[in-house]
């Protein structure tokens, strides 16, 4: 999960996945923890939430472990910042490093403003990942037209 105001919706997604008996290993970016606490995800998930690239003494290389054991990686919300880092191969946190280390399908659920979604650099990045990742939605126009 990346940081952004839509992060609170990820808690409901996690609950729905667990109710459907999916095994969920949450990865939160540092910015994500500014919106929803790590403890919330740890309490609802199949295993404790992870936030740091090299903080787990039981799994010395967590991004490769998580990437190799995933059947699917869902990034919800996927902020424009995270999508840009993923697109350029920047593995500066556990989530991006896991995305780059996996062979599993990646489902990106972008949550950015409609203005951001119409921005040319964002469009370039999203076009680059039309084949590398699946997109669950695209930025929508807000009810107030902004």
C-alpha cells in the first residue's frame, strides 16, 4: 500500500480478501503509515505488515522472499509517486523492491486526482506499464469537476 488519502480504503480491501480466505502479506510504504497504522494491517492480515526493506531479522532479504512467494501483488492505492518509481526501477523501499523482484502478476489500483491522471508524464508512465502490470481503474473525474 502506498501513501495517499485513499489508503483507508485498503483496510476494507484487506478485510474482504481475508473474508474470502486469501492469504495476505501487507507491505506499507513509509508514507502509507502516515494515513493508516501498521498495527491495523497487522491485526487483519495473514501475517504482520512489513514496512522496511532491511528490518526483519527472520527474513534477511524480504523483497525477494515476498516477491517469490506471491501469487498476485495488488497495490491499492498506487500513487503517482509509487507508479513513477516502479516505472523507472527505483527500489528505494520494500514495496517497490518487491514489485521489481516478483514474477507474479501486479495489479495497480491508481488513486490520484483527475488532473494528475491527465498529466503527460503520468500518461507516459501508465502507457509503459500497460503490458507489465494490470490496471484496476484509472483516475476519474471528481463529482465537483476538479
